[in-house]
């Protein structure tokens, strides 16, 4: 069995890869078509890697797939039903055995570097995924959450039951990663008369923005920044220049290129690794 040097997961939020608003809930007054915002980020990121390594033609495709693998997932594909009510602060994790988890884990070898980028509900589930994989022995290099949503907004009665049925985890994530970049979009606070004119920002408000206010001991380097971007502007958040001097996008790309080059220099098979049990 072969594994990529690098495995990158781009996880979209509501109506990104699927025509849903909140998880598996179809509201009668709206039917949002997939907008593929995060899918576009994944595609552009792959193009940047291919250009860097000169893998720009169809003949190079098999090589690029063995250097790295990028998966574009819906947040529902990063959700494991048996862990819906799992509390990382108090419960003991049992590794999932569902098809969704297996579809992710099968791409990770003993030396594969893993990176996760999630937007909206995909940021919430992506942060949970980082914890789950880390507890199951996987090294999470980077976690990037772009305006993560999932806390639920109890200011309006309709939202709470919808969020309870959605395919997201019930408890706040406990991220585990070497590097975590969290970029928050425009925040609506009715009590402070902080409003927004775009529907997407109100959708994020309804779903409950995850507002990071503390330092996590499970993360080596944590960067959390607030911006005035709309919730839908995932690309702008991804490329936003942080207080470290560069964007999450630039740091992630640099880390991925470094990881691939390092493995190429170690005189392993330049294209793949064999599973240790074969």
C-alpha cells in the first residue's frame, strides 16, 4: 500500500460541497446550491504545489498524487455519528470505525504529514478531526480554521433544535496541532449594535461563531485574529496577513513544500512508502 508524503484536507461548510444549510436539515424556504468556496481553495492550492515541483502536465499527475494528496470534503464527511456527543474534556476517545473515518485514515501512513483547512461548520468539524486523528496517533502539522461555526445561537428559538440535528459535534473542539491559525470574520453582536448587511454573516451568526478567547496547551503555536471580512470570504481570510507577517496560506504552502522536499532528500522511494506491515 502506498501513502502520500503530505495529506491535506480542505473541509467546506454549509452549502459548500452539498446543498444543505445546517447538516442534514433542508429548510422549506431555502435550497442553497453548492458554492464550492473551499473546493476552489483546494484546487488553487494543488496548482501551486504542482507549479513548485514542475508537475504541470497530465503526464505528471501520477507523480503529484504520490507526493501529496488533497481531499475536498463536506463538513458532514468529517463527522462521525458515534462521536456526536463526545466531550474531549471528559470522555475517553475510542477510535471510530465508520466508513467516513476509514476513508480519511486510509490516506495516512506512518510518516505522512497531515494538514487540515476548514471553513464555517467545516472549521468546527475540522478542529474536532484534528483532535480525533491526533489521539489516534497521527501528527497534525497545521490546522487552519476560517471563521469556524458550530456553537449554536440560542438567541432565536428556531436555531437550537436545528443545530442539535445537524451533522456537527455537540461539544466545543479541543484542537491538537503544531500550528493553529484561526481567522475570524465579521462578528455580529446585537447587544452592541454590531450588525451586518450580508445574508452569509447572519447565517454564521445563527450557527454560532466559535470565538476563541484562550490559549490551548494542545497547540504549539496558536494564531487567532479577527477581521472585517464577510463569512463567505474564505479566500480572503486564508490569504490574510497575520501578526506573524504572513498569511495562513503562505505558511501552509511553505510547510507542505518543505515536507515534500525533506522526504525526497531522505533517499526513501522518491514516490511512495510501503506500509510497515507489508
